[in-house]
């Protein structure tokens, strides 16, 4: 299915930026919406959910939109969307902020496509009429395996969508046992607004990453095997890494959520810790942290590693765009991305040590290679144009 070249489309990105107001979520969604706008399309960001939004100031979920509405307005403006956003308080009076009820519901109904990021918005439950609804799967594996297992909730989610886009670039291909979701049209990756990540030399000595240590509730069993969600399982496999390399490594985590035993284990093995809450409520402070870093070291979820989904972190893509080398766990992404210069995929501790040795021997070369990978493979306009073409738009 091919699109019509040059035709201006009305496109809405439907997501959870205000409900989950952390910088990584803002970058993930806004690089899609702003990227579509840069392609010349009429692009919007919308949000509607019956769940209370999280307020990081009060540090709890709240039954009001005081923080959520102001945050989303600020984020949309900073990414160049201006007033092309809307937020509905489905959890209370169902009022629309931003564009207002009449205009927002008219746009949803008339859109050429509504990209439902991660399938997180239950459009039928929200009682909304939308144009063509596309499941935009940024976090593959969970819904694929749940549907294969016959989960009725997942079946209901997928029945709302006519088309599927996935960041699992190996799904449905040899070597990856994950069954594709019905209606799969496009395999893709995180679009990146390259100009917003341009950077000078790093100011920190550490390789860093940003994330959560321990999360529960999303493990899944498929064909007798249990695949875990929380990344701490993978970090523990390499817990002695700082003792094996000269390169300092810093984990930016929610330190208030880190148990004393976990913190002791991390620190006694030589990892440095930073409080992620200092900068993860502001997209631009988050960007400053990434750009200050010497590079990224991170792991992936067991679900992506063992099932070889080909998923590649949207955060890692931003490190690459900043010219920061990335050393990350192998999910099979080497089938579509070049590795060995600027980007290193590892399976064991020896792979990691070799990667750090190579980077230390010629940091400037690997920094340039990282940026070149981002330019070639993650440029928002290129990535999104291909997705739209796959969708016939």
C-alpha cells in the first residue's frame, strides 16, 4: 500500500504525555507529532483518559488537571506545536482543555489517521468517534504475546484498530518467534528531531542511562516460558561491570523508589547513582543530561532480548543523535542498524568490556559514528515518511 506523495494529511498523535509527565514520554510522543508537522502535515497531539494524571509536585495521582494541563501546554509549545493540542478530563467532567470540545471531537472524527501510541487510549471506552485508528506500538512484545495467549482485554484493544505499526523491527521475520499483531503494516523505530539533539563535547566523564530499577506487573508467559519486564533482572547479570572497566558508569534512577538493599548492591559494585527526579520532569533538562554524558550504557527488557524483537530504545536513539556512543543489550536490532562503531550490541560481559575498550581508544571516531547512525536511520522526517507510506498515507 503506497501513499499519495505530497498530499497534506490530518494526523493526530494520541498518547499519555500529561498523564505520565516525564521527559522520556514527552520526547517519545512529541518527536512523532512534531516530525509529522515538519513533513508538512496538519499534526496534533491529543490525550484522553479515565485515569487520574500523575502530579510530580504533589507526588501522587490527582483528580484534577492543574498540573497536567499546564504541563502539556508548555511541552506542546516548546516542540513547535503551538495550540495544536487537546486534553480531556475523562476522569471528571469530560471537559476538553486546549482546542476545546467541539474542535477536538471534529478533528478526531475527520482525521486521516489517529496514531494511538502503545494502544494506551481505549477509544471505545472514552466514547469517542475517530477516523482511521492506528495502533502505534512503541513497546512491543506484551500485546503480541497476550493476544496469542487469548487474552480478551488485548483482543478488545486490538479490535479497535485497523492498522498496526511496531517498533519491533524483527517481528514476523525469521529468528523472531513473536507473532505479529493483525493488521501489521509497518515496522519502524523512534523518529528523532536531529537538530534538537546537536551537541558539543560531553561535560561528564560518565556513561549514563535513565530509567527505573525495579518494576512489577508486566511479566508474561508464552509457550511455557516466562519473559520478564523489569530491567533490574538484566542489570544484575552485569552487576560487576564497573569493576571490569575503567569507564565510570552512572545510573539515573528514582532514588526515592530504590530500596536500601538494591542501592547497597548497586553502589558497592562501583556504579554511580544520580537522582533522575532532578531532571526528568523537564524535557529540556533531560536533554541536557543526555548531551552532557560521555555515552550511554544500558540493558533491555528480557522480553525483547530473548525474543529478538529488534526493538531499539527511543532514549538510546537520542544519545546517538547527540553524538554519544551507545553500548546496549542485543535485541536483534543488528538486522537493521549498523553496529561496531558508535553503536555496540552486547550479549555478555566480555562484549561490554571490548566495546568500552574500543570507544576509549578513539572516542571522537565513535562519537561521529553515533551521530551518523542517527542521521541515517533515525531522522524523524525519513522515519515517519516511510511509516505513512506503509499506511498508504
